């Protein structure tokens, strides 16, 4: 073997060895993804409900189909053939009358429904009585 061939093989091996990652190096791990932002809900179409007390809701929709109290909180549920509306009432301060702060709406089969559409359907239910 000639010196030139030996030199080429030595340089080639050195270059190849430099391309291999050291065994002690830890693999790179992507940082965890940030959690998705919490959904925001518009109150458009809910102006007649948000901020109401229980009497106001009865005036809008008739007697609730379910009235659940837990401490100072209260949930009134109104049913129609179109939807189910849950209105959550909490006192704005200690000793104050509970007011609607949040509503959920769903179809009778449990799938989510637009809240303002459900309010409109329940309002029509009360007008028909």
C-alpha cells in the first residue's frame, strides 16, 4: 500500500468518525405544546338572559323543568322540543340575589347547540302558552 492510499484512508476515516453523534448525547425533545386557549363565549343574543334573576327567567320561559340549588348557587333548566337550556345563577356578592352568569344549551340528544337559538326557541314556547 502506498503512503498516499494510507493517507486518504486515514483522512476518510477521520471525517467519517466526525459525522457520528456521540453516544452520550441525549436526543432532542420538542418542548410541550401550550394548551389550547379556553373557548370564549359571546353573549350576543343572550342579553335577555345574562344578568336576570330567577323571577325574570320564569317571566321569559315559564316555570323551570328543573331547579337545583347548591349553597348560594342555583341552576334552572328549561326544556322544549327544540333544546335544553341550563341557566346558572350566582350571587354577585354575599347576601345578594343570584343572577344568571352563564348558560349552556344543547339539543335533546345531548349535542351542543347555539345558546341564543335555544333562548329564542324557549321564548317562542312561552309565547305559545
